[in-house]
C-alpha cells in the first residue's frame, strides 16, 4: 500500500512538472529532460509512468482538462454558464488545466492530445442543454447538440485570443461577454433575467466548490451547494 501511495504521488509530481513545461514551451518545445529536472525525479521514474512525451501530454490532458466539477442548480442554463465560467477562472491559475487547454484546445490543438477531452466537454454541455429543454428553459428553435458544439467552439476561440493578446488576463471578462451575447438567443425570457452572467461568476462558484471540498474533508459528508444543489463531481 505504501508503495502504491508513493507511485501515485510520483505520478502526480511528474504530471504537475510536465504541465508547467508544456504550458511554458508548448508540446514541441518541451523535453523529458526538463520535466525530470522540474519534478526532481529520475528519467526512469518518468518512463515508468509514461512511455513517451506524447503519452505524458495525453496524461496531462486527461488529469485535469475536461473535468467539469460544478454545483447542481435548479436552473440548468445557469449550470451551462457556470461550466464555462469556472474553467475561465481556473485556467490562468491551474498549470495542469492551462497546459491541458493548450494541448487540447489551443495552440497545440493539432497535436491530437485532447480529442476525448474536447468531445467530452461538448457532450457535457449538450446534456445540460437537454436537461434545460426538459425544464422549459430553452427557446423552441434551440437544438442542444448544435448549440453545445457552437458554444464550446466559441469558448475555445475566446480563450485562444485572450491568451495571445493578454496572457489570459481578461479571460473571465471576455467569456462573460460571450455568454451575454449567447444566452439571449437560447434562453426563454423568464429564465434569461435570472441568469448570473457576471465576470466574477467563475470565482464565486470556484469558492463555493472549495468550501464544499473543505467540508467534505472535515466531515466526510456530501456538500450541499447554493439553492440546495449537491455539489457533483463529473469526470
């Protein structure tokens, strides 16, 4: 058991070091040697867990990017917004998430590392829109699959442009603007007026999630989100 725990910790250390290197250098510029130096492990330890640089890149994407932990809400369109806003908040702050986005969605998107993560995010968005339709939150003409694909593609474009022009310093504000343009075209008026589309929405939901995790760690129970929703972790 102790050996397994050490292996898990070592793998995590390698992934965190690799994420920093991939985020700084991109896939082509990153080297296993630099990952070894950043992680403070042997080259053999890296190759024990990851057979190649490509496998290491895929591990970074799978470890963090595409995770969509958000609290459940009575309004599914608010969950749809929260999904994008939380990622926008965390992206400049979480090296694993940032590197995963670069490898799966950004400048290195042609590397083929993140098809699963990207398609998983689209599917998650579509499932929220389908649930929103069942609750009467969507305008009649909205097709959930098409809207999920378009919204995810638009989000990706905004984050790439924000990264290039401001180093993602304005990412949360830009993503909030995206949703303020998008939601009137899909939400019924009665739901639209209730949506929280503030630029600080992601930071507030992230703080809510952190409080739930702290409560779970302290008491071992299931945290309850705002409005009575249970904070759910979907992988």
